[in-house]
C-alpha cells in the first residue's frame, strides 16, 4: 500500500482493509504505520548490508568484491522487491525516512570505497570518480524496481549477470 499510495497517502484503515483485518488487529502487533515503515525499510537495508558481510564481499580483489556486492544487491532487490521499492522511494520526510537515507548513504560510501580500492589495485580505470561510479552502478541496480516482474521468468541471477557484464565489460563486441 505504501508503494501504491505513498506513505502519507496510506491510512491504517487502508492497510486494515487491504489485509482483511481490523485496525485493532494491526495495532496488536505494531504501534502504527511508522513502525511498519521502519520494519520494511530495515528489512531492505539489513539485507543489503548483509551482502557486504558475505565472504565474496570481504575477501579477494576489490573489483571482485564490488562485483559480488553488485550481484548480491540485485538478488536482494528481487527477493525483497516491495521493501526495496519502498526504500528507493523515501524522501526523508520523517525521522524513519531520514535514518533510512543515512544508511543508504553509508552503503553508497562502502561501494565507492570498493571502487577506490579497485583503482589502487589497478583493476578499475583510474580516470573514474569512485562516487560517480558507485551512483551509476547502483542507478542501474535501482532501476530494476521499475521494470522487473517476478512472474515473467527472468531470474535474479540472469539480471545480475547482464548488469555485471555491462558494468564491468561494457556492451561493445
């Protein structure tokens, strides 16, 4: 509902109606829609940060670790599509949204650091700005929420393979 109507445009009554329960049933489990927003954003962010702690993201050359984080982020996006979509739509209008945006910036810095390390290693071109590269890479990843449909038979791994190939090898034959 938050993705369809926006957080501000969704009431607890809307949520209860969509779930087929009473508002009191929802309030039995959460304090309100702010807590629901927080849980959803945390689910997406925790899954993304978990990728950065996987072995493939912590060992080996920086360019390989960057590829692992890129592929893992695609996997998280596909597995947690509604939550990641919501994360990408927050604008910092509430304290919960501001906290989520801070964590997203922390993730962006982590990716930029991997690009910097890859430059130092000589595996990534030195004429590329790490912050810009990070934003462009994750601009590609984040755009997936706009077109990906799980029921169309395209697996997360296929999307990740295509994105990784374009990002690291280019499109030219």
